[in-house]
């Protein structure tokens, strides 16, 4: 009888041990051990991240990635992602973090963790001089707006500008191309990208037609990677106090905005 009881207790202990969830990997320690950090960045969203004339990656996110790797004391591997592939690349462990012009939303927060903001831009609808400016979403009725599908802007316009003619494209460059070619009357994007469009295409005379809201950008890490997130937030705090974040935004966006704290 005693032998049977001990056997049952042993089985119970084994069951408890094997059913206990394994501790999540510590990405920060993995990065330090490997001596390399893999950061996902955009290459089609100037001035956040884009390819220069020589083919090299440039932009605010690229410069911030370089500074982060330097402060961490590891080599940097930049991995190009698209707006749609950002979170999937993080969830599939193709990157350690994302510095890719990402805004925080409750839906995204179910899958990833967000750092403190490192930059801030305005989200809005941009068009030429012939397009009437709007103060409310209802006044966008009948306007043709090009937007990258699945983005925060696409979701917002779908929910609030129901009478606008929303044209969805695979990515931001395609949406802007539709606007510049006259296929769409306007495009929805952030103020940094709109500024770059204006600089590259001055004849279009692109200007803000409807302001949606301010949108801070955040570094994204996988759920559960609190140690890595703590380090990133400390890094961003240091960069904010030193004035580096403000300088980066002024360099690439033309002006710096006050960053909200999370």
C-alpha cells in the first residue's frame, strides 16, 4: 500500500513539473551573448527608413538603431521589414526588436510590448491645392484617399470617414504613387512622410487637408521581454535627456515635438 501511495505521489510531482510553463527566453541576454542585435526597420518609408542614392539604409529609425547598438555594445544587423510584416517578423523571432515607425494601439498591444515614444508626428490626410480642407471626418465625403491597407490610418478612416472613397494599397509608396499620378485626390500618412513627399515633388504642392491626431512612434519587442524593454526605455530616457532624440527628429522631420511619457 505504501509503495503504491509513493508511486502515485511521484507521478503527481512529475505531472506538475512537466505541466509548468517553461520560463520565457531572455532576449536581452541572448543579444549580449551573441554580441549582435537584429533590428527590423522599414526601407520604404522616408524619412523613417529608406534607401539612399548609394543603396544604403538611411533615416531616423536607422540612426536610432545604430545608436542603440552602440550603447548596448553589440554589432547591428538591420533587417528590412514592411508595414504589414513588422509584427509577424517579431513574433517569428526573425528580429529582436522593431524600430519601424510603429504607433501603439490596444490591438497591437495584445501581441507585442511598446517602449516609451522616441518620436512624434501628426497623422492626417494630405492633398493638393484644389482639394478642400476639412475640419471633421464627415467633410471628407466623396474625397478619394489613398492609404496603405491595414495601417492605423486605414483603420481610422474606415471607422470615421465612412463616406470617403478609400483606396487601399499594399504599401505606402504605392499609395503615394497613386496620389502623385492623379489616381487618388489625396493620401493618408504621417507628417514626416508628407514632408518628404513635398520635398521630392514640390510641384504637387501637397499640404495637410485634415488632421487626425498626433501619433508617437515606439520600439516594439515581443510579449514577456520585460528585461529588454526596461533597457530600451532606459536608453531612450538617456537619449531624451541628452537632447539626441530631439536632434534626430529635427534632422529628419524638420522640427521636434514634445514626446508624451507612457
